[in-house]
């Protein structure tokens, strides 16, 4: 069995396990919640009550390639700015992204992602291309989690990519892309485990996608190990080790994506800054 198939099965099992545990919990709501035990200073990562009051937050706000299961507090805005560099056999590319997450309620979150891309082909007869990529709109609804008796946070999400990037210059997909997913987060010892399973669906193709990540405090930083992949139209598996610095309402992270299999770039660097308002 290939690595990406094994990892995908593990992610699916974790999501099903987290969902079943959350569903069997006696308090599947935001009430009398307490912080995740991270073993580190988590004064900015606490579990809160709902109904317009404070809500649950995890050890880290965002992953490098995947997404977490957490909603936003009602009326709050989170902004993530990232810059990444990727190198493969065909081209060197730089991506700059702005992501916005807004809490409509304590359980329902909307998001938008706006990328700007630079692609420098290695073939001498191809020119440098740059421009906006495909803009994504996302929706997340928290199904269960964050009560003191809840073992996991479980959310359903849908992201829709619109073909705003130039397909000819390989800055976009050239068609609408639907990405439904189920997401789970749970504490494991002093760390936190994240798992996502879902699909990527276009007019002509579809793929199974997965992401599994583990974050744990190590001294003054939070170490992150992330595995992201897909199976279907394009099979790929990417491993991302990284570190995150938490500064109360802001966090900074650096990750190194390494292609394990498939058509993903051979390696890259991702920088990101997340700020809550």
C-alpha cells in the first residue's frame, strides 16, 4: 500500500473516531469549558463559553498546508498573510496569500483567500508569469466540541475556488473547484492532533484529499509536523516540518514542505503571520 493511501486511511479513521467521541459526549456545546492541557503557557489559547461570549481556541491557529477545525468567536476577524517559495523540475514559483476568517456566530465561520503568484519556468522559451490566482470562499460549521467533557472538536467545511487565475500561465485551475471536508482536532498528551478528510471536485475530475498534523510545545516554540496529500486525478504526498511562535494575539510560523511522492514541488519554504482582531 502506498504512503498517501496509508496516510489517507489514518486521517479518515481519526476523523471518524473524533466524530464518534464528540457525538457520544454528554456536553456537545460551548459550556463550562477549560483549556486544552498543552503543558505550556496557553494563556492565549483557552476554551470559552458560547452565545457571543468567548469560544474555544487551540494550541495553534493555522497549519501550513491544511486547515484546523476551529470556528471564530462571533464578530471576530482573523487575518493570515503568507509567502511561500516552491521549486520543482518545471519552474520556481512564489506565492503570496491573504486569508480572512470571520466569525458569523460562535459556530459558523466564513473565509476568503486571495493569492498572488509568480511563476518562473525553467524552459528558456517560456516567460515569467505573475498575477492573481484562484480566489477561494470558505464556510465552516462547528458540529461539536470545546465543552470540558468533549474529547474532540469536529467541524464540517466547504471551500469553493473560482477560476480567477490565468490557466494558460498555470496560475489557476481554469474551472470552479469544490472542496468539502470534515475536520477534527483533539489533544494528545501535551500536544494537539489535527485531521482532515475530504474531496476536491471539478467538472471533469475528483480527488480524495487528506491532512494530518501534530503540534507540541518545545521550549519557546511550538513544533509542527504535517502530512498533506491527495489521491485521484493527481496523487501527491507532502511532508511539512515547521515551527510556530505564539505572541498572544499574533503567531508566526515557518515550514519546509518536502515532496514525498506525486507531482508536488520537490521542496519549498512557507512563512506565515496570523493576527486576531
